[in-house]
């Protein structure tokens, strides 16, 4: 980015509430209209079909204020269709959604005024400057004239575009347009921020600053952020909770630790680094670590001098093993450099999560009128599938899944009326 993003002002505009309460919930209400002080996005059974094609299949989701929720999935998994239903830009076939307590199907304009949205393909008027495009957005969102310029200056500083604010956007790079898209979403001072692939075409330094900006939005404003992406490392680095989306279904959600416990391979490991002199005999240190109670095996790192990986024996507590390692190292006077628990990477978790439903579907017996034999259903087959399947695995044969058929939302060639602005 051209400049370091500035501090985010925590103030809301006069007269704004942090979130709308659900409309007249019944006493003891449960489900979609159950009252909550923290939930900003809630869906129950949210489904979208296009004839026989299922884009989103009975989605149940809660996203809270003060968290970044990552919606992770391949292109065509249903992420964008979900976002469009949350914004009221397409109606669900069945089920329901509430965004800041509002029904997007019945009040899409009210939802859009409370939610900042950046599509995966942003569009701006090329003959206007970045600042002029933001002024246009401010007018469409009925931001008071006396607050417009201050608000625009703030969001431009936050995304690092102050130096280029008065240049026409047809001179902007793709990365700069992405940052202007985030500024555009922030102009309305939203309670919820929804970003569809926000770091596309941004350089690595810019990606780091955008992700830090999202963290500060959550920390300083208590905002709820829904981040849709297929970039696993970025999702893992910034998101508090992650939902894994495949073939229109949310097949798992939770913190990284919860997902690793559910979809990991069961191995629990502790990484230990010792600051030994180069070329020193490490046999004694290895023997000490192998004898630690609860250690099943010791493996070398990828390169000489890298930390060793201790595999925790089944039934042993990794935390207890770490404590025992610390005690053993101290007793033997070994120079400890590092120790940490090793979790599966999000890539491993995602691969196994996506492969698991596909493996189960492939193992179902086929109808008797088919000549093709049923897929092998054995523990060995499941293990091979877990190791060999990749995220591009075919969906279950009993359902055809549509890629998101709705076109990205971009600004039209002629200025729309105020009510047409998302």
C-alpha cells in the first residue's frame, strides 16, 4: 500500500445503533428469531436451488460481533450465492436469514445500509477519482453532507490510498481497486462487513495490511466480518472461526483447533528445538526426549538443525508431554530454544474435510438396476481416500451442484438511482 493505514475511529454516526434487535420476537423464541445481543448474521436451513441444481443446501450459521468468520471453499462451492442471499440480492428457495436482526428478503435496502459489501470483482467509474467515487457512495447511502468528507478521508487513510485519492480510477492497478472497494464498503459505517475474495491481485505487503485492517475493525469497532476466500493461508492467519463449504453444504465450522480435532488424522505432536552447537553429538539429547513419558517417537526436521517433532502417544495429554519435556530438558541442562504444540495445517484439515463426505457418498451401494458394483467400503479404503483425495474431488453422484450462477455486482455504465445502489 502507498501509506500505512491509520487508526480506525470507533465512533458511530449520530443516531446509529450498533445492531437492530429482531422484530417483535415472541416470548421464548427459538431458531431464526431467537433474541441475541451478539449475533449479527444468522441462517437456518438457508437453501438456494436453480431448477435441479443446488447452490446452497440447508445452511445453518451464526456469526457474532467482534469476530472474523472465514467462509472457505472452492470456486463454485456456493459462497457467493450465500452472500447474495444475505444481502437480499437473490431470494432463498427455502429457509431464512437474519442480518443485524433484519430479513434480507423483506428489507434488502435496510440491510444494505447496515452492511458493507465488497464483491470479488469491484467496479468504479473510471472517469471519476477515487474520492469522487466514494462521494457518490456516500450520497447513495444518505450520509449527512457535513460528515461526508471526514468519513472519506478516514477510510482512504485506513486502506492506504490517501496519496492517490484524487487520481481517476482508470489509472488504478487491480490491487488499488481492491483497496478502494474496501474503503467503499466502510463509507457507510457498517455493523457488518462482507468481503468476497478481498485480497485478489494485491501484493504480499498489501495483503498483510488488509488483513491487519480487518483485525483492527473487529478490535476497535466490534464489527462482525464475513470473509469469503479460497486462500487457505490467509483464512487461517486472520479468522477467529472458519466454515468449510463444499458442494453447497457447510461441512464443518469452528476454531482451527476444533476443526483439527474433528478432521485431523488423530496425530498429536510437539515440536522441540534445542540450541546445540553446530556439529555437536545430539545422541544424548535424542535419548532424553525419547524417554519422556507420553512420547511415542521422535522425528528429525526437514533440514539439519531444525526442531525435532515428538509424536504424542495415544491417550497421552500433549500439554502434560510439553511439561514433561521442559522438566527433562532442565534436569539434563539441555539448551532449549523452542517448544510448541503442532496443529494440522488448514490445508490438511480442508483436504480431509472435503474428501470425507465424497468418500462416504462413493461408498454407498448403487441401486440394484445398475451393473456397476458398489464402491469399496473398508477402513483401508477410507484411509486411502483421506490421503489421496484433493479439494477438487467430485461431489456426491446423487446431486448435481451448480457453480454460482449469479453475475458479480458491479456499478453500471450509467449512474443508477439511489435505491438501486447495493
